[in-house]
C-alpha cells in the first residue's frame, strides 16, 4: 500500500467492501472515524466469511451482509 499520498478517502456510510470487516484488501483507517483509505476503487481483496466467502471482491462492491471494519469506526489514539 502507498505511503499515504494519493489515497482515496472512502466513507464507511457507503457500506462497500472497502469498509467491511470481511474484506481482506489493502486499506487503512483514516484520521477521522468513518473513513477508510484505499489505493483505488478497483483494489481487490478476498471476502472472508461473508456470502462471497473466498471470492475476490473490489473495494466498491457491496452486499447485504456488510459489517463495519472496526478500525474505521474508531478515532485514532
């Protein structure tokens, strides 16, 4: 993952794979709660334990079983 420059801020409220607990793609929590930083909307990762279990999913994909990625819901220490 990049060093922080040119990363896209992805809002948790969009309920997409990038902010789902089950997505294994490259990301990091933003500086404010509710934000996930991703390299690209086309970044991919595997779904782990959800209805798409074992399938590669893009950061912007969605499903009805989204679970908030905990680091994105909390403010940094």
